[in-house]
C-alpha cells in the first residue's frame, strides 16, 4: 500500500465515506503522533516550536498543503505552538483525506527547519 503522504486527496463520492474503525486504526499506524478526538470523528496533533517565526512558517506551510489538497484543518495558533485538527466537516467523521493531509504535515518536520 502506498504511504499516506504520497497519496492525493480525492474529492469524489468515495471520499465522502467515513472510515471504519478498522480502516482508521490501520491507517493511523502511519501517524503515531496524532490522537483520535471527538469520539473518533477527528484527529489532532500539537506541534511545538522555538519561537513565533517558526510557528508561523509552519502554519504557512500547512496552509499551502491545505490549499493544494483542497482539504483544510482547524488550526489553533499561539506564540510557539500550533494545534492541527482534522475532521471531514461535511460528513462529521474522519475520512481518508484527513489522514492523507496529516501525513503530509508530518513530512514537513522531516524536510523543514521548524
């Protein structure tokens, strides 16, 4: 199976199907730092940085990914911290696109200087 961070978000009918608990758990194995929230309807991760500049650089990179994938997270931003939460709002559940974008964000830490 192709790693999540190498996949692209889909915007067809199949992408509007919630993940089963089994699918979710299998895919979340690729995202060990993310926690399931909201009764299994979302995932969240807190990122901590050295300062405001690094935080905002990260936020801008997340925004770029969100626009490229046409799938947008909720962000809570403070001086040296950003909390990223994904849920597919139009189905009020966790979908594959949420996990794909989370994996792409994780990749930022492997290539960025945050």
